[in-house]
């Protein structure tokens, strides 16, 4: 497996993990706030945003 394929697989895993965590957090907050649909959707969007942030951080130069 090439480095490019490994990186792409890792990015997909990060998105899946963060969006799942956002889903669970959204369901938990929805039960508390009596607004399940809105908080679940917001949790998934927040998870996708966090995954994007983690995957697109600038790497320091190794010089």
C-alpha cells in the first residue's frame, strides 16, 4: 500500500470517528434540550468540522 493510499484511508477514518462522536454527543444533548433532530444534525456537522481541522493542519518543516 502506498503512502498516499494510507493517508487517504486515515483521513476517512478520522471523518468517521469524529462524525460518530458528534452523532452520539448530539443525541445526548438532544435528550437534555428536547430538540433531538437539531442537536443531532449540529453534532454531525461539528464532528465533520473537527475532522476537517485535524486532517488539514499544517505540518512543520523537517529541515
